[in-house]
C-alpha cells in the first residue's frame, strides 16, 4: 500500500469512527442512557427484548453501532501501534 493509500485509509477510518460516535450519541439522547449502560443491561437481560419490532430493531442497531465503533477503534489502535513501532525502530537506527 502506498503512503497516500495508507493516509486515505486512516482518514476513512477516522470519518467512520466520527460517524459511529455521532450515531451512538443520538441513540443515547433518544433513550436517555449511555451506550455502556445500555450494552451492560441489554446483554445481561435487564432490558427485556421488546415486542415492538421497531424498538427491537433500534436496540439491535444500537448494539451493532457500538460493536462497529469498537472494531474501528481497535483498527486505529493497531495502526497507531504499528506507526509507533516503526518510528521507534527508525530512531534507534539513526546514530547518535
């Protein structure tokens, strides 16, 4: 992958992260619950599966958005770690 392609891939991931965070914020404001609390209660069964298919779809989408954000953040962390390792290796190779 060229440097320009790598930079564009990072930009895309950052844009995706920002979009996901905004979508999650909208869910939190709509339901009056932050995502971490929602996920903990939803996964523990403290929030029962609703009979209303639209509400069920909202909850499933909320969970999916949160998983997607976790994935994108992990990918960005991997890139950061890789670039950090690369920079350290380069600095160590330069004579003092």
